[in-house]
């Protein structure tokens, strides 16, 4: 057996589940903090666990370049290296090659690219990506795909999707099954329902351990994203986890969970933590704003994270203004806590059959705006 | 009563003591991590306490400029603002004015200077410095002094010391005694024993709650520093804490404790933590060095800090190479733990009358160098 997925409760399309892996279990819907180069920026693994995170994501592209897959293998894998005891999902490297590297050349075989760090040339094939993720001791491996750019005509999107599907089969074939480890395929097809449907059909033939929805949040806007996401999620097998890649804002997560998605990752809570943006239920607070400079209140009086329990907005403002590392630590901690609490609340709402109510309350709350200045 | 100092054990000139303050007690010899702008860089207060720190230092100069003394007063003082529950010693601001600010003008009255941040003009008199430290809710206030530059002729050093002594009396007069809060005077006099002796005599007349030795570690070299430090410490009242300011390297602390100094502060462990320099008993490890890139061993196999318990040199090397915040967090944590353990070991050695043995073992160990590469 690879990894197992057990659904514990449903509410409409949404479900609460539990994924069991060789490195422990995690509840779904799950938000995976992003540990780009083998660290969730500004967080210790202990702090991550205290936020409620049970699984994290690491980026194959970054890790293959620094410190290198073979080096990580010698250190016992990415989880052991970074002292994170839980499961780690790694992406395939494809997305970052497209967004970060120079002089990319795509062929049937794979992608040739130059490192954005030192210009060295690398080749990533589906087989090589799976091999690297094996070296990383990834708990959940992602198949190599091409993230179709937006906008893309049906013809272009079809060709791109078909290549991704051939790469998906090759990825699955290259993956050595191991108890408690799994591999997910990635649905592509741009904004075209027919192609998305075709992509799902093709992936299901390979019988992956879970299915990701890729190629969204690429500039198409919320409405179209929700439409394609909802359509695709419904087509996917009910008994496997569904992972919406790279999404997103809190409201996106609420919509995606309602549509039946189970797993998420996004740099938003961590990146925002380093630029002074804090998520609270009623707003996104820009702590750099001068209105906070004398405010003795916490970011969110109802939040139980260490940042809100211990520190004022005035102090956070000061830390961010003086570029102190502690500012990044505390706001990242709050943001990840906020995301994990949101997932927890949604799991509870699904169990009690109240997700629709939760979702509409959430959207109303989000419109309220931050507390009034003192 | 202001603050109290109780000596629990002696070994030669060295002593183990306990200082009681309004914000809790601390054992001496004590090392105070430096919380420059109201945060010990890269550390949470919780992590600081876990290192064994019982008192921290904050810089009046930095805090008066950002976020400002009145603002901190409104937030309940620097300790409350930064969620550090223990005592906080603040310096007088004099040292940083000399090292950081522009267009300084010294007069009998005080110092006029321009902020290094925005060029605004400020005046710091002994009275204003004490007032600011009161606004900061400083547990231990330092009298304003002029740190005599090095080298200084006896005439120059005498004039500078005499000014500092007049400022010390004015500082003491401006200080409002409050139960559990105290004020320390600072001995100056350059490298001239006679002046140091005179300075001690002058300060003792004002009956401070503790005495600091200032104007050392300014480029005079270890030998001269140890001589002046040892000479001055012996002249100071036996029943008050002695604080050696801005020192220093681990070997300096061993020598200073042996000479009868009780309190220390230095940016070395924290600053080094942000540049990849780690203190271990046998060496200072430069983790950037390529020799560590595949080394699965911890910084120090005998160390019980979270960094050494959880992480390899290879991973720390990777974090520092990729400029990840976690690298600064983990190495700073290790360094502060190292410093606090050193103080703890010295307190134990004094109690068992073995400080001389400890000191000679320490110096031998320091010469051994880092573990061999694998």
C-alpha cells in the first residue's frame, strides 16, 4: 500500500478526510506551508507544528540546485535534513523552471534549463524528476507537468495538456511504490472544460494516489478559476485526495474546499509575513501603516497565536519599520496560524454540515475591514 | 530598597550571586543578550528564556530614536513591549552616540547629536538619559558617561573621566528610587590605574546600586584590558554587582569572572549568529566554509541546544548560503545557549572552588580547534 485516504465526513462536495503516510497522518482539508529551499521561511519546524501544520511542501527545483538532491539523500531526505518530522510533499520542479530559470527548452523528452543561481545547465525529464524526489525522500511525489500559460487557445492548451499526460504516465512508471509513499498526477487543460475532462480521464488510467489541479491562479481571475476548479474537482475520483496547486487567498480556500478540494499550498501567508501583511478575519492588515504606530492592541484580539497573545500592533509596526527578523517571524507565525485555524474551522463546519453557512459568514466578515484606529 | 545583591559563594575574586529586581531575579555571573532596538535579533523572548537568559540589555540610543521613549512608555515599557518578562538593563545612550551618530557636540551640559537614521537633532543630558530610561521602564538604569577613546593621554583621560563623574552624580540625582529598580555608575579613566581608582572613589560617594567598568575593549588588546579590568574590579565595593560593559569573547568572560566581574553584555553571539559564526568549546566554526557542506554532524555533539539536537552542519551551511532567516535563528540560538552554558558552568565551578581549574581547561580546550573534517 502506498498512502491511504479515508473520508470521515462530507457536506455537499466538501469532505473531511485523513491521509496516512510513512511519516504520519494529516487531516484534510489541509494547508501545506511552503518550505522553498528546505525551510518554511522564518519558521522553525517546532513553530510550524504549533501553528497546526501537519504536512509541508518543498520545491524540487530549488533543492536540486541547492543543496542538491544527492546531498539531501545523504542527509536522510529533506524532512530529516530540516528536522520536520511529518510528511513532505515535493512539487516536480516544472513550475519553477517556467517561472524562474533562463533559456528553457521544452521537448518531448523533458526540459533543458539554466539555473537562475549560477547559469549551470540542467535537464529535467519525468524520470529524473521522480528520481530527484526519491532522493529527497519525498512523502508525496508530484508528476512532472507543463503548467499551461494563460491565456492559451484550445489548440495550444490541448498540445500542452497532452504532453503533460505523456509525462504523467512516464512519471508514474518511474515511481517505485513504497509503503506509505505516494505519487500524484496533475490535471492540466487550461481554461477548457473538455480538455480538463480529457486530462482527468488520462490520469485516472494511471491510477495515481491523488490528483492535483494545476494551471490555475495564473492570471485568469477568480470567477474563471472557481469555474474550472469546480468542474475539474467533480470529475476527479471521489476516493483520492484532490490537491489544488498554488492557491491561494483565504477566500479561495473556502471556495475550493466547498468545491471538494482537499489539499492546498501557497506562499501567500509566509511571503506576506515578510512584508508586513497580516491576515485577520476582517481584513488584510498592512502593519507598516502609520495608523498602527501607537496601537497597543494585538493584530486580532480573538486569535490565540503567540503573536496575538504577546505583542501589540505598535511593536510589530516598529519591528517591520526597523527590518528586524523578529517582525518576519511573528507575522509569518500569525499568518500560518490563521491559515491552519481556517482549515480547522472548515473541517469542523463540514462535520456539522454547516459549511455553506460558514462560507457565507466568512465572505461577510472579510468585507468588514480592519478594526477602527484608536 | 532598590535592587538587592546577595553573594552566595566565592572562589578567589570570583563570586556567585543573585540580583533581585522588580522583574524577577537573575544569577551572577550573568551574560545579558543585547536587544538593540527592543528585540534580541532573530530570537523570540521564549527562545531567549530557553537559552537560560534571565536578563537582557536594550539600547537607549536606538530606542529613543525608534520607536521613541514616550511611545514605549505608553506601551508599558520596553520589557512589556517586547514580551520579555524578566529584568531589562538599558545603557545610557552615550556609547552609541559616539559610535553611530553624526555631528556630535559634547559640553558640560551633555551631548548634542544628529540621528544616524534621519539626521534629526537630539540632546542627551544625564537628566534626559535617566528620564528616557524611566520611560523605558528600565529595571537597571545606567548613568550617562563619555566612553574615553583609545589611546588617550593621562590628561585627556582625566578630563574625560572627570566629566563622566560629574555626569554620574547628576544621573544619580535625577534617578527616582523605586522598589526593585536600580541605577549603576560607570568607571572610566582610560588605561590609567590612578584615574580608574579616582573614578571608583568618586562613584562610590554617590552610592550606586552597582558599578560598571566602561571604556574597555576599545582597541587596547587583551593584556591591557585584563590588567585594567582586574585592577578596577578589586577597587569596587564587594557588596555590589560589577558589570563589565561590552565584553566579549568567551575567553574574556572567563578571565573577567575570575577577576570578580558579575555582569556582561556583548553583541558577539548574536551578530556572529547572523554571519554564520558559531561558538563551540574548541573553536569558532565558520559554517560558510565548504568543508561543512556534506557534514551530517551537529555543530557540537555535546551541546543540548535545539540547533545541535536537530540540525546538521550541512543544513546550517545550506541555510547560510541561501541567506535563509532560519540560519540566523538557529546559529544565534546556539551561540546564546553556548554563552549561557558557559556562565552556568562558571557559577558551578565557583561554588565548588574549581574556577582556576575550569579556566585553565577552558583555555586549553579553546586551542584544540574544530573537529576534523569527515
